[in-house]
């Protein structure tokens, strides 16, 4: 597929910036892949790019050509659920293993699940496909699958699971609803998970009290961060700690869509506070904490896609605050954002069905 090169003017668009920092910059955004149907995630492997589409397709793009990967199991396309996140682990060159999250049929409903598979770029096929985790059954409806995934420094996998629209279950650690879990690459429970020996707590759980986390990332020190959808307002960024409770739906900075108050207010003893929240909601999805490889000024900065307002938020500082909105024709409903091996930033836009490259310079 030929490359479609476009140049966009990038304007810093946050009132939180000092006037001197509001000068427009010119950055090059290049459309690498177009014509995607509800793309959800992507990952770099063997010199090419793998892309998931929610309706059940895994695509392989290499040397300007695109092919559909064969060998996927049945994917339950259920509202917001389908084929979702993708992780290419650090040992891919030797293991040829990838991991994907997806909606799996469970009786009359469906639930978030994780598969492991070997990917051969020569045959463009999956083999040895195994489901290594699926959430406890009991949810129905097509909402709030979560499904973001990241590889920890120790090689374990962190995976987000939304509350599945059953918000009270996010405060029940006997279910997987509204949690971030941690498992090994075989699906086993690490012995140092916080609730391994706690009655009425599922041992995979790392943290709970989440609503619908669609962004997950490690910072430069290996700490875990997530972003998640609030209701009407109250989208959050959290630094995720082992065994912590992030409050949903007991506390929130948002309101129900009806306008009614959520829970008991914005804080309560024993429940964690967000590092940043948005009101009104931006519908955050995708999360990158940048290494600084090609732009030292952005080292450690947080990048979050907005599905609602069609931009990429750049955040920095302590307390964390939004300092820039990267917004062009290309940033239409940004679903995923990642750093490429060379240090450039790539992102998926659902609104125009494209995978794009934001060129940076040293």
C-alpha cells in the first residue's frame, strides 16, 4: 500500500501553558495505513506492524503491503467488545509469541479474555493459539470490556477489565469486574499478587474500583499507570498501586448521565485519588509515557488519545496536568498511541480508519 504523506500544523492548545509556549509548532504526521475498520490496537513486530480491528480481523502490514492474519479463534463481537488489545512482548524475536485481548462468549453473555499465539510473519498465520485467561462468568451486555494490556518489567502481564456496566461489582473483589489483573505469560497467578491468600478475593486482581480503563502504560521507572472513562465527567489518570482501590462507584469526579450524583462524593478514606481528571470527559483511550528518545523535552510526558474531542493530550508535571492538545485532521477519535522502536510516536484514529506516524526529531 503506498504511503500517504501529509503535513499538518500543530498548535499547542491548552490554557495551562505559559504564553511563550503557545507558539505553533510544525510537525509532520504521515498516514501509514488507511481504510481500517474500527481499529483498536497495534504493535511493532519483525519490521512490520500488527493491527487489530474490533470486528475480528488481525492485519499485518510490512513493506507497504497489507495481509489478513489467519488462525484467529472465534471472536464474540458484542457492542464495545470484539478483538481488542495487542501486546508484542520484548522477547518476540525469539519466542514469536504475541498476546491479544478479546470478547469471549460465556453462556448468554461475554467476557474479557486473553489469548496467546505464535505469529509467523512469513506465512502471516497464527499457531498454538491458547486462551490463557477469561474473566469470571456472569456479565452480559456489550459495555466496558476494558482490555488494555501491558508487559511489566518482570515479564508478567497487566490487563484491564471494565465494570461491564455493572458498576457495583467494581467494589467486589470476588469478581473481575472493574479490575486490573496481573498474570504470567502462561496465565498463572504470580505468587506476589496482593490477594493470593485473601478470602473472597480473586487472586489475579492487582487493583480494583475501576470503571472502564482503556489506557495502560509503564513509566520510565516501571510504575504502572492507567486512564479510564468516567461517566459524565470524571475521566481519570491513576498511578496504579498493588492492592489499591480506586473508588468507582463509591467516589467519582463525574455524575451519572442523568445528572445525578455518583456515590459519596469525590473522596473517601481508603480510596485512591486520581493523578489527573477531566471534566468534561474526553473519552480517553490509549496511553503512552514517552522515553525521550527523539525529543528530550518530552521525556516522561504522558500521551492520551481522546475519542470524544479528536486530539492527543500531552500531560506532564507534578501534579500531572494537560499542557498540550495535539489536534489535526488525522487525530479523529484516537484509540491507541504507542512509541515505535525508533522513538517516533504512532497512533490509531477510529474516525478516519488510519494508522499514523508523528515524526519527531532529536
